[in-house]
């Protein structure tokens, strides 16, 4: 009888010990830090202005967002030796670039896809500007911004950032963009070769065709859309933007960063300044 009681006591102690081990393991699992996905690095000298591609981000014209992007096709939990996945996403997802072939049939047939965009244009000094919050980017707005002729890359931070539209699954057609006359003004009155904005289109919803036609017709201006400018102050930065190199694609996601620059906006207004491209 005493032996049975001893065996039962030992079994209970072992069971309690095992429960304790499981509880500790689960606690360690739950307390582990998630992977860091920062936006600002090197004490504010590098800004990641690329939105994280994820199922909840907006998709053009959709009320429900992107939906599933990554699908696991080889799963280690099911016996695979390594994880592999495939991605399903539109070419104009998140932070991305437009090629001339996006709005011109002849350019599409001739092969002017995103792999033909100039890396020289996509990388270099850029001016981030805050635009008025009560209007789209019209010719009048562009005139009032007084962009120096030495500026070749211009990034617009707008009401889109204030409204956090890129963090909402629902597509908003009332986003801020460049109107047709604003685009024509840029082409006719500036030396700008790259324009970027903080939502899914550089053009207003109602002026999509005239704005894109004005900007892309010469094949000299690169359009970058869906920029993440939340924590970026207006000023001069060094832009580095690298789109995926995909044959035949009229648009491709890109990784874009800004780095602190030694230039000031006033440098680009000096008569002695040599324009940079």
C-alpha cells in the first residue's frame, strides 16, 4: 500500500514538473521579441521610404486591400527541408515605379518597361516638399512651390500621408495627386526628371490619363508612387530607388531610401550651382 502511494506521489511530481516545463517553454515563446522592421536607421541618417507589402495594404480599386501575398509551397512543419514560397501581387503594388509603357501602347510594344529606366535618374539628390493640404497639385501649386531649376528629383508629401491612406485596406479615390495642368507645368517649366508621391498614383483619380501622358511622353521622367514619407521632414536628401528588373513590366515594386545630404535647398538656387542629375 505504501509503495503504491509512493508511486502515485512520484507520478504527480513528474506531471507537475512536465507542466512547468511546458509553461516555461510557452512563456519563452511568447516573450521573444518580434523581428525589427525599422524605418529610420543610423541615428536618422537613413530613412526607409518603402511601404511594407502586406495583406492589409491598399490595392488599386479594391475595397478590401491586397489580400494574401505570400503562399508557402514548401513547409518545414510538413516535412520539407526548407521553406519556399511564391508571391502573387499586381505590378503596381505598394512603393513602385511606372515605366513609359504604362500609358503608351507604342512604348509597350517597343519594350520601354521598368528595366529600361535610368538608374542615374533613380538615384541622386532629391527635394521633399510639403504641399498645401486643401488642394491637388495644380499648375498654381507648382508655381507657388518655386522649385529651383537645379532640382531634378521631387517628392511630394501631401494630405495622403496625414490621412495614413497607405495603411488603410480600402482604396480611396479622393487621394491627392497631380492634375493634368500641374503635370504640364512641371514638364514646361522645370528640369525635374523624377516625381514621387505618397499614394498609389501620381495623378489625381480623375486626371489619370492626361497627367501620366504629360509626364511619361518624353520617356525622360520617372514616376515613383506609394512612398512612405511619415517621418521625413521637407528638405534635400540623397534618394536611392531600385525597382525590380522585370522584362515586360510597365510597373514594378521598388525599394527606396533617403539618406541625409550635405546639400541645402538654397544651394540649388545659387547662380553658381551646377545642376545635378
